[in-house]
């Protein structure tokens, strides 16, 4: 059924709105704070790297339970395995009927801590990923000739390059995160594979049991989603700053960040 492809989409939409808003808002606040309190770092790309990493971590921590719900809802499939007696077994109903069911079920398994299962690999992935996104995007924009600063095409290109590079470097951590999020569904799996409890342990287990290629499984499909998403996100971000008449970053003095 076509609607299978949209499982977890509701949680994804509910998550992306506050996530994106927090991500860009926190980036500006962190950048101003760094400029005002750490003048030795200057105003160059290092500030973008640090502010981007901090803002990514903040957005993840505030919206992670929704990401967990999205993954669990998308992972659910009807059980069509044949029983040992050869009779066809009816499809089992999905474990969760919606976002609220996910929260109730996961909370009953292990409390608030269970709602953040897999947050370790997520943070380890988002910190360099978010930092690199802003670092590369702002760095590429700085080399754009003044006459083309407002070109939507160039902004999209800079954003696409930022998303492509950042996603490639951090994708294995995303694989570990997703496997940690859904492994409770596989606790009765006959494979008997070891349980992932940490980021580096997860990388090692996946490499040993599934091969190193599994750490990049689905990367090409992720490019199709992430690269245009990041490109459009950065372009919309810059466009809204222009429409709201927010002063260009070059005109903001470091002292203003400490206010």
C-alpha cells in the first residue's frame, strides 16, 4: 500500500518545525555569544563551526523524543512470517498506533531515559555535522563575488555542498543511532546479535557482524533527501533574514554579542 511510505511522517513533520527553528535561532545566539565572550577566536569560520555544533546539539536534545517516535513508526511492518505448521498466520497489528502510543510504550519500558535511547550517537553525529554545515556554507558564501551575494542559485549550491560533505562524514553515526532506536523490536530476533549500548561499540558491532558497507547503507538515498533539504533550508534562512531586515553579519560588531 502506498501509505506505508508515509509511516512516521506525522512525527517527522512535528519534529522538523521546532528543530529547524531552534537550530537557526540557536546558531545566531551562540555565534553572538562566542563573538562577545571569546574574542581570541576572531570572526572567521571557527566561530561558525562552534556555533553550528552547539546549535545542532541544542535542537537535537529538545526534539529527540519526536525523532525516536518517527523512527519507530517508520520501522513497523506487519508480521507476515509463516508459522511452523504451514498455515498462514494473520498479520499482527502494529505495536504503535501513533505518536502518543510510542511515547506511552517507550516510557513504560524505561521512563524518560528510554525516550532518549540512541541520543549519544545522534549527538556525536550532529555536533560535527551541524558545525560543518555552517562552516562550509558560510565559507563558500564568503568567496562569492559581491555582485552575486543575493543569487538564489549560488546559495542553493553552497547549501547543497555543505549538506553533501557533512552528511558523508557523519552518516555511520546515523546508522548506529537508528539501530539503537529500533533494536527493542528485534529483541526476539533469532540472529542473536549483540545489543548495541554505545556509539563506538555500535560501530564495531555493525562492522563485525554486518560488514563496513552497512555503515553507509542508504547513503545515496539520504543524499536525495538531505542535500536539497539543507540547500533549501539555508536559502530560506538567508532569504528570511533579508526580508526581516536583519543586518548582515559583517556589520555586527563582536561587542554586541555580550549584550
